[in-house]
C-alpha cells in the first residue's frame, strides 16, 4: 500500500473524485479515470494497470528479436507509442517511450539498409528482364524466364518511397511491352496459320470435286498439281493437318482407283520400306538359323538386328503381330542355340565333326539338364519373391517372364532335336 501511495504521489493524484496522470515530457496532466470507492483503491487500480503497458513493450521487443523481417514491426511500434501516450495507468512512461525511440532508430536504420539492398536487387532484375525480353527467338522460353524474374521481383521488399513508384513503373513497362509484342507475334502467327489452313481446305475441296472427273487425264494432272501445292504450304497444327490430309488422301485415292480402272492399271500396294526392312531381317535370321557351324556369327547379327528393330518399330505405326512374334522367336532360338553350343564346346570342342546322331544326343542331354536347372531356379526365385512380398514389383515380374520365355524356347529346341534324332534313327 505504501508503494502504491508513493507511485501515485510521484506519477498521479486524485482531485474532485477523478484520477489524473501527472504530465511528463511535453505531455500535460491528463484525466485517466474516476474514484468509485476510495481514492486509494482508484490509485491502486491504475498503478496495477501500468504493468499492462510494460508487458506490451516487452512483448514487442521479444517479437522483434525473434523475427526475420524485423523492419515489418515499425508500424506496430509507432502504434504502440501512440497507445502508451493515451494509456490510462499510473507509472513512469518515460523509460518505456525512450526504449521505443531507440528501437525505432534501429528499425529505421535496418529498413534503410534493406531498402538500399532491395534497390540493388531490383535494378539487377531490371537489367535481367531487359535481356530476357530481347531473347524472342523462343517466345515460350522467354516468357518462362520473365515470369521467373517477376516472381523474384514480387518477393523482393520495397525500396525508398521516393524511388518506389519510378522503379516499379520502369519494370512493369518492360514486362508490359514484352507481352504486347508477344501478343502481336502470336496474332500474326495465327493469321498465317489460318491462311495456310484455308489453302489446305481449298485443296481438299478441289480434290473432292475431282473424284468423278470424266476427263481422267485432266483430273490426274490436277490431282498431281494439288499434291505438289500441298507440299509447298508448310506446317500447321498437327491435328488439323492430319484431319485435312486424311480427307485429301481419301479423295485422291478414290480418283486414282477410278483412273487405274479406266486405264487398266493394276496397282501394287506400297510397302513401307522400314517395314520391308523388318521383314527382310526376320527372313534372313530364319534362313541362317539351321547353319549350326556359323551360329556365333548369326547370334551377333541377331543382336545388331534387335537394336535396329527397336529403332524401326518406333517409326512404323502398325507392325504386324505375327511378324513381331516371328522375329522375337527366331532371335530367342538363335541365342539359346548359341548358348547351348558354347556350353557344349568346353567338353566337346569338335562337336561339329561328330556324326549328326551323336551331336543330337549330346545336345539333347545338355539342353535337358539346362532346362531342368533353370526351371528349378525359376521356381525358387518365385517362392522367394512371394515370401518377401515382391511379386508385384515390375522388375521382378519382367525377370520371371524373361526366364519363362527362355525356358520355353529351350523346350522347343529340345523337342526339335528329339524329332530329328527319331527321324535319323528310323532311317
């Protein structure tokens, strides 16, 4: 109670049933409340309230210490100072205000330094965006670069207010100019595409009109002219070009069929040269397979053809399934045969010099052993994969399927060897 009286006497007083805070610094005495019961209770209430003001100041300092962007607390500090000056409480406000003054100086200095850094960053970004807007060989790439720079710009803090508007205007003017030019570029590009599409549509319509042309010789010349014109028009969006090409080709094919009928020409279906190459590779390997002596060279050729097959199959839209199966089977057969002969060569280096019956018996025994061994290994691998829960793994499934195919081909060769042996023994 004694402390309360002392604090009240130093910083405030009661008069005419009212409580006043004594003036300090440039602020005069100020009415802060009324006496409801006794003057002592009223003074005690406002002395206690002063702790609220102290806590608010301490809390602000703690928040600033923890914050990364300390400058963002300047506005809060200014508001707190205003609130302290108007706060209804009894106590020494001067140290609190001095603490806020010191913190304000620190924050303003920090903000000034940040604004200088931000100005350097933004000037560098302006130089960067100028270079990006000049690189219009690839508009898509340039747009991506500018959007990335714009993101950096937005993340960079403010600069001095005196420069803020001018530097923002400079950056935005560069970006806006780029997008205006970009819009004009694509508008012109779309106009050219529309013109090309209109030309292609005219060719399609002309070809359709020629389907029932009575003068087939004149029609033939016109169709050929249309085909040549088509090639000169250039690229348009692939989907639209594909649709128009199908319409043009349908009309052209219809006319050429009529032309051939009138002229008595028997047309031969054109085979894609890439597909023909795939057919030739398959036929060559099938012809070479029975040549047991040269199987290593055939295996090397099959490996090279596998690589070539992958290249060609990626280019040819529809590869006949039967052809693909034939190619895969003959490659598997060659590889398995080559492996078998390589294993046998360790014990029988002169295998090819032995009588055919003896060759077949050796090959059957070795192939039978290898087939059973690989079956057991595959069964063990499947069991382990099931136990470890890896049966759903794509790599595991691929390995199992590959091993099954190898075993199946070994069994196929084993059957062929046995049939050949039976034939020779029966003679």
